């Protein structure tokens, strides 16, 4: 496992170096189409790296709380146990993040162009609502492209290909996109708000320069991390109920998840949903409204810093690769 990580790191470094060299050649006279393709590749690499640094392991053991869970893993598996399965997570998150950031760049450019044409103002900038729209487009595209990689099964697989073949054999191709609709609906506010809040906060800080946080129109890494954390908190809180419903719909059909304990703690109700609305209705009726936010706090402890790190990493990697930052346009 360690040797694989080393090889992966070496490959990533080699790729970045090669891209940097190609960037130099591009400045010296490479044709425009080649330069455009190179820029696209760099954007995808930056997005992938941003996603890779934020992933962490999910354990199937149920804990009484986050601290208790961390203590148990540390005691039974040591430090490496905290990152068990990280490779599989990277295989899922890296392409999703790469597609998401790249899609947001392209969507924001297209939306800005149409907005400038409509208003007749070539200096017009993206509004908060338009940023949400661009982020929503990016989230839909990234989610749709990588949805079959989503982990939601109670079963343990030997690997990604074993999981894929098992699902296809037992449930058919449609099972790979089970719960796709609530997931896509969920990423509209989640990803849209993430990008909109992050970019809007940065713009406000640069223009108003409060508390001496801005120097020469530049924000420090710490300040940008804070902006990312705020964006992650807003997006996570708004979209979390939809994520809960998505996961429940994906679990339908697995015998180990065929029932749910109702509010009185004694009876069990079958997890049979006719659709997203039905899943919402049954969840609230059987478990109460609070069930839609079950696990929000520990999930936020994981997601909020990961969103902040992803935004800042993306910007830093693009600077390293020599690509102009576009997401704050």
C-alpha cells in the first residue's frame, strides 16, 4: 500500500512538471488549440488534486460520537486506520472534483458572456444568483458523470470493479443510478451555494478590506480557508436533507437495510419508497423532522474543512501550473 502511494505521488509530481514544461512551450509559440487543450488538462489536474487532498475514510462501525470513533480507531488500528480505504475514496472524489471545478469555470464563462450580451455591459460581473446557477450546473455535470462510483451499499466489496460487477449482476444497470434525482437536486443548492458564498465572500473582503484582512488586493490562505469553511457550512446545512433521502433511496433493496426503527423505538417499518417525495414523507412521519438532519454535526466536521481545503488547494495548484484563476470572475 505504501509503495503504491509513493508511485502515485511520483506520477502526480511528474505530471505537474510535464505540464509546466508544456506551458513554457505554449508561451513560445504552440498553436492556440494545443494551448487550450493544455489549459483544460491543467484545470482538471488542479480540480483533481483539490479533491484528492480532502478525502478521508468512512468506517462502517457505528460510534456514539466523533471523538469516541476516533479514539476507537486509534486504539484498534493506529494512525493508518484513520486513512484506511483512502485510495478508493480518491478514485471516486478526484474525478468528481476535477469535473466539478472545470465545469464551474466553463459554466461561469458562458453565463457571464450571455449576461453581458443581455445587459449590453461588457464590464458586468456575475451576480450572486448567476454564481449559484454556474455552481449548480457544475454540480449536476460532476454528479452525473461520477454517480456510479458513489458508495452507499452496506456490503463490503473487494474493490471498485467487484462492486460494479456485483451491482450489475444483482440489480441491473439502472441500480447504478438509483437515487440519482434527489442527488442531483441536492447538489444544486449544495455546490451552487459553495461556489457562490466562497466567491462572494472573497469579493466583499477585497472590496471592503475589513479588519486588515486584505493586503494588496490579495487574501491570505487563512482568510480563504475561512471563506471556504463558511461556504461549506451554508451549502451543507441547506442540502443535507436531500443527501439523507438520496442515501435512503439507494439503500432500498438491500436486505440488510430493509427496515427502519420507528419513533417509538419498538416497531420497524419497511423501507419501500415510490419516489423522492414518498421518501421524505415516510422519513418525517416515522422518525420525525430531525431525521432529515441526522448526522449533520459529525458530517459537517468532515465536510466543512474539506470544502475549504479544496477551494484553496485548487487555486494554489492553478498558480503552480501557471493557469490564470478564473473562478472569481
